[in-house]
C-alpha cells in the first residue's frame, strides 16, 4: 500500500478538527475525499504534508512511518501538496514558479525533462513562461500550481480543492488533466468539494462529515450511497 493513515486525530487548539481518520491510497490510483466546508478534508492533507501536527494516530508511506517528519523530508519521500488557493509567487515568472517546485532536487537532467513534460501537459504555460504568475487567469494559475507540484517529481500528488473559483469548462479540463497525470504514473489524493469532479476521476473515495469518515469504498459504491445522493447529488 502506498499511503496509510491509521486513526489520525488533529486538534486546532482545543477544537477537534478530525477524529480517528483512517484511509488508504494504493499505488497508481486516484482517491478522492469529499465533504462540505469544515468537514476536515483539508486538515487531512495538511497533516499528511507535515504542516499540522497529529494529536494521535500514524501515517505510513511506502511502508515507512512518516509521522512527525518535517514538510521538507516528506517532500523528499515523494509526497507533494498542491495547496488550496494555489499559493503562487505572483511577482515571479511562470518559469521561476515552476523551477521553485524543484528546489530540493539535484538531478538537473531530470528537472529539465520534467519541465518539458509540464509544458507538454500545459502548453499555455510554455506560451506564458516569462509572464508574471499573478497576471494569469484563474485556470492558468491552477495549471501553474499543479505544474509546480509536478516539478518536485512526486510519487503521490495531493491536491486541495483545485477546482475552487474555476469556470465549469475549466473544471472539465482539470478532470482530464488529473487523469492524465495519473496515467503518467503519479498516484493522486484529491480533496474536492466539487463532487462531480471528485467522483468522475477517482477509483475509490471517502466521504467526511464533521471530522469523521462516514463512507468509504470503490467509486461506484460511493456514488450509489444514499448519504452521497442526498447530500451532494440531489438524490
């Protein structure tokens, strides 16, 4: 198993954010986590990335315990987060933002190869390579955030609400991009409030309510669940 979270609990001060969350991501898959605002989805990714400490529980990646590791060491293990809100450097060029994603790498040939792969995946970024990131459209900025994540050469790419603020047609394109990334050998853990996107790309999924997993299974099981139908699909 590529990633295993076992009974992780996180508090923000005295407030309980997530409780006893367990989930798995098999190698080569796309796994989606759905849930309303405040359900704890993003907290899971922050804990996984080493940005938020666990109160209890354990995280293992490729069979190795990574609980308590620094964010830098977690990136070195192969886990990369594309954060909510993109968090780009707006006054730097597209190319500079992409190269910052490879900060921890030493393999120059591999970096150039991956840069070319990002440009192949997002031709618009090649066209805009000298342009400041802050002048891009919302869709282009999301492409750049994903491309920057890919420049770190991840084994597991975690994506936090990538569809936020995007037009429906761009969201459809984003779904195809996520599937393409996965076909290139990168596993994906997707946190997404847009349930149609989340369920449209994943092979399995988890539904959260108030910091707890209330449903898990293969994607058809999740889609057909009364919980999901009532809460998200208008069933």
